[in-house]
C-alpha cells in the first residue's frame, strides 16, 4: 500500500527532475558567467537573497557546469566613502576616481563584497575562490579619460588564473578591479567586465541578474516585455531610445558577447527566488534572452 | 509584473532542485548498481516503465554518478523455450539447464532483453553499452550442481571492461551470463550477479527494483514495512522465517554487499514511477534501506 | 653437442619468426577490420575453424595490432526463423524484414553468433568484448526501402565505443544491427558495415574471409586469380560482369574503403587454416589484395 | 683584446652565479613559505622594500622553487579603525574583535594589503594570486576565547586551492583571515598561519622577515646572536625568558614546524635589501636558522 | 584450387607463429637483460652473428618486450692495448688497470664495440641507443682493490636514464664502464653489471649468451647438461667445484639475480643462430635455466 | 648591528642575481645548443676550462633551460692516429677518411672526448647522457665526395632520442658521428651538426665557443669587433673575404640557423671563464650575436 498524497508530491518532484534532464545534458561542461548585482535582489532581505543565489551557483557546478561569478559593489563603495569622510568630485556629472578613491573601491570590492559572496557559496563546501583582476594579471586596464582619474577600460583579459581554477573545479568569484602594467589599480564597470570574461572563456551563457523583469520594447508597457531577441533588434531599441539609462552597458555587453562566441545572453529578474535555476533547468522562459547567431550552413 | 500562479509552480520546481543539491554533491562520481527486474514494473505498461527507468538512469549519469544496470529475464527465457518447443526437466523441483537451454538463455538475455534496455537509454544519447559476463571475461563461473547442468555460481568478477566503459562515461548494461575458462556459458542468478558486481566496483549503492513496497517484519502486515535496517537484523528475519521465497537471494546479496564495501543497499518498489530518482535525489524515504556498517573509530 | 635434427626444426622456426619481423614493425598500432563470414570456413568443422580464427586474432593483438571483428549470421537467422515457424515474405525476390524478423535477427546475431566468437577468443584471455551497432550508438541506420521493412542503410558510424575498447586493448566483436534515433533496430548487410567501420577507424586493412580462393578475372578460370588489383580495375570487372553475385557488396565496400583512407583491402580464403596470419605475417601472397591509392607527390 | 676592468666585474658576477648553483639544485621544486611582516622593512621606504621583496620572490619562482607569501597587517587595520572612528575594547589587555572589527580586518587585509603585494610581484609578470583563508576553505578556524570575539585559532588547513595554484606555477599571497563552517570570518595571527601553511604543504623552509637581526641568547647582547639552533634549545630559551614578547608566536611556530616536516625555519632581518636571495642563494649565513631534526639512521 | 606444397610450408609457418602466441602474451611489457659476449658467437662470422642477434632483439621489442643489451669487450681492449704498445702489469696474476688502461678500455667499449652493436640493431629502425655507466650516472663504482687500479665494483645502479629510454621504446645498449663521485672511470666485469642492471630494473629474465651449450653437472660429461636448476643447486655445484673458471661470475650473478626479483636466468649457447628467439618464443628448452623462487603461498 | 663590509659584498651578489632575473624568465624552457670546441679554451688548462664549462651548463639546466652540447675532437683524433701509426692520405689538400680512419674517429669522439664531457658535468649530478649520431638514428648522413671516403653530409636529423632525454631533464652531449641506412659510420663537421641540431630542436640559441674574441669587420683590426649583426651582413662579409678560413662553417651554420627558426646565434670567446653564464644571464654584451629575423607584422 502506497500513500496516495505522498505519491502526488513525489510525482511532481520527479517531473521537475526529469524536466531538468535535457538542460543538464546540454550544459554539461559549459561555462556560465553570472553578473551578480547589488541591486538585483531587492524583493527579499539581502542575506537571504545571497543564500539562495549561492545554492543556485553550487547546483550548477554539481551538475557539471562551470559557473563564474562577477560582481561590482557601487553602493558599498559609496557608503564606505561616506564613512571615511571622503568627498567625491564630479566632472560633467561623472564621478572622479582619484588615487584614494580607487584604493577604497579596491578595498571594498575585494575585501568586503567579494568575501561575502565567497563565504555564502562555501557554506556548501570548498567551492568558491575570490579573485580580483589584479590576481594572475586577469584584467589589464588603461585610463578611460584622464579627467576621470583611475576609471579603467579593459584592454585584455588573461584567463589563465580562471582556467586553472575551473580545471580544479573551483568557482571563481571576481571583483572588477583591473591594473595596468605598472600595477596601478583601476575601477572598471562590472557589467563590461562580465561580458569580457564571458568572451575570453568562450562561455555558453552570460547572465545579468537585475532588479527588473526584463527588457521592454516600450519602457512603460509591462506587456511589451521581450522574451527573446537578437543583437540586431537590441541595437535598434537602443538607437530609438527604447532602451536607456543603466541598461545600456548591460545591453552593449550582451550584444558584443553574442557576436563574439557567447551562445546566449540573459537579463533576468534577480528578485525571483532561484531565478538562475528556473532559467537554466526548467522549460519556463524567464526574463529576456538574447540569442547568438546560429552557425552558418556550410561552416564547421 | 510577475504572474503569481507561475511563480508558485516555479517555486515548487526550484525547491525540488535545491532539495536534490546535497544528494548530487554526496553521490558525485559514485557508482550505483541497479538490478532491473522483469517483474518490477507491473503497475504500468512495460514499455512506459522502461522509458521512465531510462530517464532515471540517464539523469544519474548526467549529474556525475556512474550507474550500472544488471538484468535477468526469466519470463522471456521461458517464453522463448515455449515457442521453440523445448521441454524443461526438473530435478527436485529445480529446472535443469542443459546445453540447449543455456544457449537459449544467452540468446534471449543478450540478444533480446539487453538490447531493449540499451535502446531505451540511448534514445537520450550514446550512453549505454550492453555486455554479458562473457565480454572481457567479466563474470567467471563454475557449475553449481552437476544435476542442474549449466547453472553457474560466480567465482570471480573481472571488472576491467566495466571500468573502461565507466571511464569513458558509458552506462554498462549487463546480461547475467557467465563463462568458465573453456568458454562454456552458464546462466547465473541476476540478483547474485548484481551484488557481486557492486562489490567488485566498490559501489556506493546496490539497488533492487522489485514489485513489492519493501521488506516487512511481518509478511502479512503492511504496517511492518522496514524503512531502514542492518545486515544483522536481516539475517535474524531470514532465520526466523519472516523473509522467505524469492526475496532470499536479494536479501543475501544485500547482506553480503554491505559487509564487503558497498555503502547501502536498497529494496525499492519498481511500480512507483521514477522511484530511483525519488530515492536518490529527494528527502523521501522509499522502500527498505540496508545500511552498511560505519567505519570503526580508529580505522582509516 | 647440439642435436642436429632439432636444429633444423629450430632453424625453420627462427626463420618464420624473422620473416614476420618487418610485418610486425609495419603494422604495430594499426587497426585491421576483419569480416568473419559464416560460410568462410567450410573446409573444416566450424568449431575448429573458429578456434583457429581466434588464435589469429589474438596473435594480431599480442604483437600490437588492433584487430576488430565484424560478423553477420544469415544462416543462423534463417534457421531460427524456421524453428520459430516464422514465414518470410518476399518482395521482388527480396526478403521482407518485419518487426518480428528484425527482433529475431538481433537476438540471433547479438545473443548467439556474437557470444560464440567472443568466447572462442576469450579462451586465450579477457580480450574480446561483443557489441552491436546499438551499443554506444555505434551504427546509426535508416530505412533502405519501406517495402523491405527494417532493412537498414548505414547513415553514420559513431566509433567512440570502439575507440574506448581499443584504447583499453580489448578486441571489439561487432554484430551488425543498427538503430535509428528512436531506438528502432535494423538489420544491415555485414559486408557493408565492415567497410564503414574500417573507414571510420581509419583502418590499415579491411579483410573479408570468404569461401573462395580470391577474385578472378574470368569467373570460370582458376588461372585468372587476381593477386593484386586496384579500385579502378575492380569497377571495370563489375561493370563488364566478370564479378557478380554475392561478391558485389564486398567488392563495393573494398573499393569505397581504399578510396576513403583504408590502406589495403583483402579477399581471403577462409578455408585455409590461419589464413590471416599467413597474409599478415609472411611473405606469401594469398587471396586478392586491393591496393589503396598511394599518396600523391606533393601532398603531406 | 678583452677589456681588463670589465673582466674583473664579469668574474665577480660569474662567481655569484656559480655560488648559487648548488642552492638552486637543492631547492628546485621545493616550497618556501615566507611571512612578510609590516614592520620588517623599516630601513628603507616601504614602497622600495616591497619592490625588492617582489624581485626576490619572483627569482625564487623562476629558478624552480615554489614561494608562498603569508602576510598580516596589524598597523593598517589599526589605522583604518581610527579613520572609521571605531573604538577598541580591551579585555585583560587584549583587543576584543567584535563583528565590525573582524569585517574591517578582512577588508583591510584582503582588500588593501594583499593587492599591494600581488601588484608588486605582478609588475614582473602574471605570477601572484591573492587569496584569504576563506577562499577554497583554505583556513578553517574556531573561536579562541569568547571574551575576545572573532579572534580565531586554526583548526585545519585545506591546501587544495594552494596546490592548484602551485601546479599552475602561480605564487599564492595569503591574507590571514579564516572562517568557520557557517562562513563567519575570524582574524588569525599571521605568524601562526604561516607555520600551519608550511606544515600543510610540507615546505622546505619557513621564513619570517622581521625587523631584528635575529634571535639572541642574551637579549641585550648583540654578540649573542644565534646563527643556528634547534627546536630544543629554542624551547629552553623561551622557558628561561631569554626569548620573550612578540617573538614568542614566531618561535613557537618555528619549533612546531620543524618538528612536523618542515626542514628549516629562519628568522631573517627584513631590513637588509634582498635578504631572501642572500639567505637562499649564497653561502652567507644570515639571521637565525632553526634546523629540523635529521632523519634517524635506519628510517626510510 | 590451392597449391598443396605451398600449403605445407604455410602450415609450418602458421604453427610456429601460433606456438609463439602464449610466450608473446606472457612476456608483453617485460624487461629482458641480455649479456652479449664477445666469445659467444664463434660458430659463424662475427658480422653475421651480430646481424642475427640484432634481429632477435628487434623482434623482442616489436612484440612488446623491453630488451636491454649489456656488453663487455675484453678481446677488443687487449688488441687495442697491443696496437698502442701499452704494457700490462700483473699482480698475483691479475691485470693492473692503470689510468691509461682504463681510458683505453672506455674508449674501446664505448667508442668501438658499443656503436657496432647499436648500428647493427638500427639497420632495422631507430631503436638502439648506446650508453655507458657514466651516462646519467647509471653505474656508480668504487675501487675493488687498490693494487689493481681502476677495476671497479658496482656500488649502485641509477636506472633513471634506462627507464626514460624504455618508456620511449628505445633499446639501451650498455658499455660496462662505471664512475665514482669524482667522475673517475672504472672498468667493471660485464657479467656482474648485467645482473645488477637486471635487478635494478626488476627484469623478467637475465640471459647470458656464451660459447658453451649450457652448464653441466659433470664438466666433462655432455650428457650431464643441466636443463633447469635452482639457485641452491648452483651454489652446491660451485662449492664442490663442478662449476669453475669463467662461469663463476655468470653463475654468481644468476644466483643473486633470481634471489632479488629477477624471475629466471638463462645460460644460452650463442653459437646457435637466433638462440634468443628460440628460447623465448618456442616450446624448445635450450641451454640452462635458473628458476627464481616462486612466491610463497599467502604472500601478495 | 650588521657588518658593513659584508653588506657591500652581499649587495653586489644580490645585484647580480637580480640582474639575471629577466634572462632566467626569458629563457625558461628554451633550448640552447652549444658547440664546445677543443681549441676554445686555450687561456687556462684544459681540465679547468672543462670544469668551468660544466658549471655553466648545469646552471643553465637548473634555472629551467635545456642545454644541448655538441662536440668534435679533431686534435684528439689526429693524436690517436699518430699513436696507432696510421698514415693519412690527402686529396687536393683534404684528408681522406678511409674505413679505418672513420672507426678511429668514432672511437675517439664517442669513447674518449664524449665521456670526458659527460663526466665533468656529472660531477654535479646525474645530468649528462652521451650520444652519437648513430644512437636512435639521430644523425643520418651520406657521402660528401667519394674521393674523401667516409666524410659525411647531414641528410636528416631525427631528434626523437634528444627529445626523450630533454623531457626527462637530461643534458644530451653529442659526438658528431652519423650513419647511413646500412649502419656505416661517417665523420661529420661538428660546426655543421650543431646548427642542424639547433634547427631540428627549434632552439632559442646556437652558441659556438671559439678561441677568438668574436667576428671582425676587418680581420686585422680589433676595434672592428662585431657586437651584433644579421645573416645578410654576414653573407656580405664572407662574400668580400672579410670572414674566411675556419670561421666559414660556423658562420654558414649561424646564417642558416637564424633563417630556419633559431632565434639568435653567438660566436663567443671560450677563453673567458664562464663566458656562457655572462652571455646568457648578464647585461654584458660578449662576442658576436647574429640576430634572427623578427617575426613580420601580421604573422602569427
């Protein structure tokens, strides 16, 4: 005699596991770069959101994927500058990053935000290792605009240190500080770094966790949510102003990435619990997916 | 705006995936030997049952486990003997396996039952490879009783051919025909072979899929279902007659296996859809688990 | 004092071993695909012929070659159909292979003929492993002609399962059943499969063991035996009718193979004891050799 | 004609390189753990001292050694606490490390001191990678004394993340923050961590860079400088009060390390430029060396 | 129609190849150290004998064995000393090897005899590499007796250079010159070196090619030829004087070798063409075999 | 208190080690082929010069380079011919190398000069292994001019035996005897062999140790010493007669090598102690460097 109620719940569980099967198969051994944003998880307390995110990343690794986490930490930097009584100058509305500011940024990103992410993942085992772009020469940078100080543009990604970690089945967690050939640190936009890392690793997916439901064709119309799009359409939407503001660096990185070897890019709603799992392992379409161009017929 | 109903379903899916996380971690790289019985799946049509079973085995492999399938095929052998008009002799109530009978058994097991299992799994990819105990000298056997003819006892398992397949990430599917040093084939009890293979591979789990809910302390009392037990208790239950009949070889193999390096053995109800997944990847206790002895304090 | 008579015999033995030296050197690490035909060994009892053949294959492996055995089993299938009272339909003189017929073919090839070959080889050690085209997705097939039922054409060879076995120094023995993407089995001409396998493995040699002395330029003239020929000449002989009947699929496979990377193909007389050894390890020319085209001057 | 003066200089250079030869041979492939102390380099400007230290570490790696750098940063932590207006409590004269204090310590060590060391080394190439004890679960810690808050004792070292880096020829630079199983961070004495890491890696040498010339038998007598000593003598000197104060944790770690597989420990004067090179690659005896016990006669 | 006469010859050839089969299987991957003596091949011209020997060694390698050749060259050294007008001193009837003599010995062994052996083997391919005991520190030696000068005893064998060559499938050919820690060369008895090398490599066989039929129980009675014996019996025969003279170092090395891990030792008649092949690959018993002690029951 | 005088010497040592750092980095894993000439070291006793040279070669290996030594031995051959009373014929002023002469050359080079080099290096450890061009078929040669006898031109280099040694971290020392396909030995110009070996190994540097300061633009003007030049300029200097005599084969080999993948070639003054170390590990420019052409812009 088998208890009927248990069996219903069991059947649902089994169905979910079986639903995950083709995705596990498809993504085995594939690299997924996830940009984890400070604002992405407003719907719950930050601590809980981080714990849920950590579970998702660990599950991805356990089924054979190679997750890579990239993070910034603008709010935490601003808060520390406030506590240290450091004034911020602006040039044409942009923050000037002087030597002291970039040192504070490095300290907060590498010494405060990064270890929190690492610790949350490592509750499950010795998986995560935190690095910044200085470690192993990962992110080489140069001055973007002398008037802005030590704000950097990525000049090259040297993924050796990441590959070593992935080969040893660690999960790299990357603070987006780069350096030039003299060892000078630069603060770099984390959205941009995530895209550059994804390209350098030939990632299967580039995922941005945000605090919006996804991209919209008309910014004020929730019904215009874009489920799936292409690099070309996104460029049109930026050109006609439908996409604007803080989404621009993310969208630009998505467009560049899917044109440079990354298979798909995703803008996901980080406020949904376990949104990464749902996107990757279920049939549900969540957020906005930017599809890479399919290989042409006749190519290898 | 996020659809509330979808979110409930999504939350359930996510919960199931997260529930699976510690089990995936625990069993990564571990070998699980599953005895698939012809009678195990009476609750559904055989074809569907086989398809469900194949999904479970493939999912196990995709999350990094090493499933090994062992099967017999008594009913199919009997049916073929009937069709070929072959009479069966009995000695003291046991079937005599003459030269022609063992040839028929080999033909049916390796040529009919085994390819069906392989084909069902390979609908999902090039995973399964069928072997018998003759291949690579996997199962060495000797005469059990001259009066019974070519009924064999296992004398040794040579797991080289299985290790090669597991290293190449194939799923071995094993027909339980063995051979002696002259190449003579023997029919061998599949329950016994499953246990011997599990021991030779140092398997994490040995699983019997049966058509009962599990073992009972009192055979007529469904409430006496045993959720978890030990080798010692099982021996008592066999000694006092509480366990009898066709369960004896399974129980004896379970007892031997958990005393020889196999971590746990399981008697599961193969009539429950996806019972393997539920047992391995969820918190639900299903069927009867025989626990191996824990390592003693002070041992390595 | 050394016994003179022994020394003569010893000198002959030594001469044979030294004669083999350049052939062992030339073929070390090379793959040889041998099609073993049911009719090939009419000159002796089948059991003895099989034992001799097994010795040849084992010796090839022991000196560093990678033998692969391919077999069919038409007579054995016919006999089993007769025993099972299964009627055969014909369309335009060709046998229709309905679902039951292909199941019988699979059962006989994989469950009866294949284990006999494996067992004969494994008398010498744990060398041979039997597979069919279903295992590891080895032979993918499609319907040749809907009127003929489950008679298949090879669409692709997936040699992964063979490579794994060869790397582990096993001898694959292949039953020529293929499957489509739904797991449906097909019966496939064994001569054709042997050629396709040889091409997929980049074999050094493709060898057909037959019951004729070799190909002839005039079918009735024993003196017209062809010792050595080319793909082009063979095509002419087929075109003018000099080669006909059952030799056609073998000859077509030879022609295709030597034009697709296989170095040489051979039609040998399986009635000669140890004909494989004699062909491969001695200076004697035996049967008919089809030479692959030499690499062009100027190519790599 | 060869210029005489140049030849004298050249001969000196050659002599130094040849002097280094037996040391390069002896230490090839050996691990050297160097504790780099904030106070070690008072004789020069800190920036220059760091640059010289970086050259030494890079040279060690280039000749085939595996240097590992461990650092603390007490002064920098104190300075940051001052800037943040954070008061320090004391219990029996020891600083209480509350949750905010350990967060500041982590931030300063991992986010400020560590990247400076990494950047100084990486001026020479992509060699150094910074980690803390949280990364890959490197340093597991527990509360030392509840009254002191999050001051930790090392419970275990999990060197996997270091071995991966050493195998990939990176130079690990370790900030001495540990964590417990819940991910809570602890501040740990860097001298102690250096010894524990050296033992876990089976290091050839454990080196402390300090701001003293070496240990003395009489603390006030420069002539009593100890060139070479043993664990036993050191214990006597601690017991009779000849060694006291801040040297105690270093000396205790040296004693423990040479009794647990580390070959030699060294207390060096970090104020001497390139003191690491001189100690390792020249015949000069510098600072104090604590010799590990030689293998007993008759042991393997 | 098959030519009958050819078939008889073919059958003999096939029989020889099949006779070799179990020996090829047994010795695959095994090392055989062969001492090739200058006097061993008196029955034929030296050049032809060398060519036959080279064929044997190459065949051994081609079927997967690892032959290692050791040689001396006393007659060639004596001849060169004569040509150079170098007088030989004697002490108690033993030749004194002064510095000039050992230089001549090294020159003749490494520069004259060794390259002849290498060249003879390499007619068949790039197999042989000549080394002396100086190369890679292979043979470390010390003075046997100061009165004899640079006559050395083996103190240790450092087989690294041989293992590297065997791993790369080369055939080492070893001139028996050793050296001490100062680089001083010593002349060493080649029979002794062959035994020491066989032990250091854990060889399957140690073979001495001599100019006698084998050992005899009574030195003057050809009928007393010893086919098979043990270390114990050999010691008795030496003790009672039945074995004497130049056989002593060979017999002592055989006894020591089979008691230190070498499976069998052989004294073969090098005057028989291809005696190595006959001993190793045929059922014929040739010369004298000294059997190593079988592993005791109960040992691993 | 630190002794001031010691510190000056220490600072000089440290400066030299730091000066070596970029060179060690640049040449790690790179192959350097050094032609060691019998006349190169006239400034000191030959024994001491050899010891210094050995130190240089060992130091190169210890810092991760792959040194390969090539040597001839003309004077030693002449001396041995004199001792053996062997007359030399001349044809057009060139020495005729008859069969006996090439045997003597092989004996002296492989049996006398080569072991001396090997022994000098191996005083420092088991590093060097001596080979000639016959070993492993390293140098294949053919007759240059029938009138000159067994004087050979290089037809091909088969570097397999060298690669195996370099992989096992041995230092090959090569005597310049080659052989044809029949095993016949040839004496070959050592300068030419050094260049051919450097090309076959894709060496970073080809170095000739000579007894001149370097090449000169005007042969009689020491001030015209060429510090750095190109293949094109060298060809001009040969064409106009500025370079002549014994330098021609060296210069021709340098030109050929830098045009075939070798990065730089060097003519160094072997009379300067440790000239190899000074050239490779210091900023001093010594002797003449021939630069290889830089990779063109746009090439990989």
